[in-house]
């Protein structure tokens, strides 16, 4: 649970509002009677940073954290009464960061120790998102045992993925709080946070910088990265493209020229241009074929279309017994 709350806190610090974050917590550890610090969750033994507090908006908790609801969340296949606050309201201009943590194995991830989601389920859900134009780019990050196997079946474009451990490898905890008696955070997430703590909304750090930060000495397992489906070089992708609320304006060039066919004396054509309210415009794909007789082709200054790339985040702790384990396997 501290893993997911730590990433949740980070993206909020970097400006992504709760309206663009979906937080799924499979168990209410803060209020668990075995928690020595009631109503509080920490990710470090020094307990300097309380993660739960008053400023946490949990969208799905307890029995709501299921494989079905997770897939519905990605694909937006809900009954009509589902509130907007519990839906992922994205489109083709959205960058989505998905973080999953819990117990995992070879191409599966447990939900609540009762059911599993497979690598094929995730691949199919992302494929539906692509067909439905629900994302611009996706960054999938998984912290479980054998995490790298979970993105092995993804085939949709625009997806980059990172996992904490390879096939047959465990994902280990970082340290324990002896007063509580359990591990408080996993190694992969701990060093992810250590890197992100130095990131601001104006930082020039890239995804490749983050990937290079994961060494075997730190993580104690082989971190994997999938880039072959991604359209950009990780060296050129800013961390803030996924972790921060920094909107990028993308300008789309028109596919075809818009021209006005003027059939008078070209010397009489007004210099100030054409008033679109009173003149007739013709959409011509091949201007050379239209340049006949006394007609004159006059190219217009067509406004370019602009749209903003907006970041969204899903952070999910999907294993109910996370607090009782000493690693995330």
C-alpha cells in the first residue's frame, strides 16, 4: 500500500490533480487494528513522511479492487450510472502513467489473493484503448516478482513499460520498520522515489535517466524496459511527460492545401487577402489540375490545429495482504 501511496503523492506534488488520478487500494491498512499507528501509513522507518493523512482521495478500495473493475477502468466499459469521478476520462491526447504493485508471477498479477490478471488481459485491454483512441502514450510500471513478464504480450503502439524483476526473479523489499514489524517499501519503488524527489515540473530529466538509475546493486534484481512499441527515444522523453501536469501543445499540419480559385485579373486581387465570410473556398487536393484558363490559384493561410497533451495516472496496490509480506512476491 505504501508503494502505491508514494507514487500517488509524487504525481500530485508534480501538479497532477485528483481529477486526473485513479487510486486503487485493496486494503485499508491505515485503519487496520494491527497498525500501531492508526490512520497513518509511512514508507520509511524514520516515519518522517505520513502518506495517508487528509489529502488522499481513494477511488477504489477493498472489494472494489477487482480484475473486472481494473479492465473496465482502462476500457471505460461501465454501466451508465458509473460516476465520472471513478472513470478514466481520457482521449487520444492523453498520456497515461499506470503503476501496479503487489504479488506477481510468470505473466500474472494477483488481485486480493483471490483472482489474477494475466499479461494477455493487460495486452487486450490496452489494444481496446488504442482502438477507442483513449491514449496518446502509456507508461506502464510494475513492481512485483517476475514483473517483466507482465508486459510481454503487449502489441499496441505508443506503449513503454518498465518492470522491477525478470522471469524467475523476486522483487525485494528495501527495509523494515521494527516497531511495526514489517517491510514498509519495496526496493524498486524506493529508488524510483529517490530519483523522482529531485524532479520538478521544469526538470529536463528523461525516462532513460530513470532507467539508468536502476542498477542491480540497488534493486537486487534485473529491471526490464520495453521500448520497441514506443514512438520516441527514451533519451528524448521528459519524465514530466508522464509524472507531471505540464501540458505540451502539439501542432497538427493540415493534410491538404486549402486554396481559393480566383477567376479574375490577378492584378485586381486585393492584397489584404480573402474574407471568409463573403468569398467561396474550394478544397482542392491537386492544385496543378485546377490551374486552367484564366483561373489563378491563391493559397490561403490555413490555421493549424492545436491540442494539448494531458497527463493522467493510475496507481494501484492490488494485493490485500501487502503489509504482511517482507517482499512483493
